[in-house]
């Protein structure tokens, strides 16, 4: 069968504590819509009912393209989300491909991502890196002591800004932001600090892994 038509997907939603009500009015909090993801179901056409991942497994490079197929095989190479931020997200970091293999096992990928600001309330902020001059030892001590927010690089953002976030960048989104996020086909997230929220089974801190992968020398630029 020739793949010559658009694939309409059913998004999946994540109801994290920091979410708002813009993605699914009446379902508060809704934090994320995973709009292009390997487990999203195809709604229409001859592939209706299959997941995007199942279609990728069946059609390989005809669906994914040769470059993506060479890099990630039949796994769909991207995860695209919408994020509605009513509160600060946890301060977090993602591993690169080599670190994901070492820390999480065979077949795992790291996570480099980019954010595009769709909406921003006045004075909206985010964190995108570590303050210049913060060395690796000071950064590690601050992660261990729960004071890492003091050494984080805050930035004001407005609608239309774009931020490229290589793996290893300390980051967090602040309240009042609606974000379009493009990332590698991975959701490995190491939570560094969670603004005093109590840890639960689903929201744990990942202190040792965070120390291993966070880059103390990087601040992500804001591109208007």
C-alpha cells in the first residue's frame, strides 16, 4: 500500500499536577497532549486502528525516511507534545544517547528537545541551563542539598520564542506558558528538584543520575 495521505492521530493526555485547562477544557489538570507519538492511534484510512509505531514497524523507511530509519530503526523517531503550564514543572534534565544506553539499558535513546512558545502570560519565565561560573562540584552539591534552583539560569520569554535544549541541559518551564515541544523518541526524564512537592511513587527525584548527566557549562539561548 502506498503511503500517500496524511495520518490523523488520536492524541494521548497526561494529567500531571502542574497542568492547566487549555488542552482539555473541563479536565483539570491536563498537563500534556502527546500529539505525535509512537503509541498514538491512527484514526482514518486503511491504517485506522493501528498505532503509529505499528505502522512504522510495517512500512519502515517508506514511512520514516532513510535517515531516521538508519538512526532509530523502525521506532518512530520523534515525540511531539503540547504542554499547558499552570505551575512550575520540576527542574529536570535528560540524558544523551550514550548516557541513556549506560544508565537505562540496550535500545534506549537520549532526549534532546526544543520548545516553541505558543502563548505566554506577562512575566512568564523558564529555566534553561546553569548560571555561568557554577562549577561541577558546586552544581553537584546544590543538587544533593536541594538548593539547585539558586544556581539555575532563569529567562523571560514571550510568544514566538524558541529554545533549543540539548540533552544535559538543566531546565524547567514556569507558570503561564503554552509550549509546543519537539523531542527525540524518548521520555527519560531525571527530576532534579520539585519545588518542595512531596515525592510519590510516580514523582521521585533522580539525584544521582541528575548529577551524572547535567552540564554545568551550558545555558540554552532564547531565539525570538
